[in-house]
């Protein structure tokens, strides 16, 4: 079938039972009903399940391949459904769709709390660290902390804590960087931009 799961149905086969009959209205109808079952019943249930809600797209999203009946009436419409509906879980454990989501690597997710992540990316839904996404749908921003702090997203957060004079936050940041990178790392890997007065 080309799917990641088994399908059992009363399909009409060819005379030798080696293949499904093509251009067959009955087979097409069964496939459409299976698609409707997945989107109307299975996905809503999976989104309420403590284990399955984290990897819906990895199970249901499939690449090209398989029988053309499944491809046309199950795989293609299901992939399209997964691309634009709320089937992912964000850091607040709310559902969200692929276009509004951002998948961050563990280096960033483990360092910043949820409130900070929302400041870093105010326009995006940050996916929960347990939420797995099919690689065809969304790529992961797996940046090192050292690289991340030179970006615009981090600048927003740093300015907030600077206004609040949060010395503890900056002290923890410097301590983390000092314990994970050699002394000459930033000298070798960053340039100072005089016009913007920042490291980039």
C-alpha cells in the first residue's frame, strides 16, 4: 500500500488476486471512506491519547510509493490534511498546524523556559520537545546555544532582561557558555558589527 500501517478492506482484486483492480468505483469508494475514517475518527482520538498524540505525522504522513488507488484516495489527501490541520502539539500542549509551528532542537529547548521561548518566537507556535514531526513537513532548527545567541530572536530576550536588570539570568548564561565552550571560541567564531553594536 505504501502506507506505514496495515489496511484491511473488502477490496476487489484482479483475476489472479495479485493486485487491486484499478479504475474500480468500489475500490475508490472504500479508500475514500478509509480516509474519512482516519480524519474524522482516528486523528481526533489520537490527539487525546497521552502517547500517540506526540507522533501523529510520523505515523500517518507517507512519501510517494504504493498502489495508485491508495496514493490517489488515501495518501495524497491525507498528506494534504496533515499539512494544514492542527495535528501537532506545542509547548503549552495545545494543538497547532504545520505552517504556524517551529521545531527547535534540544540545545535550545533544554535551556529556555516556555515563557522565554514565546518571547523568542512571538509569531510562531513552538512545538513541545516530545512532539515528533515527519521530516517532509517541518525541519528542526538544531542550533548550538553559542550560535543561537548571535541571532535576532535572542536579542529580543536579552534586551528584555537587560531592561529588568536581571543580573542572575545573564550570570547563568555566561556560566553556561563558559562551561561548554573554550575561552577562545567566541573570539574565533564571531565578528563585532560596529554599525549595529552587537555580535553577529
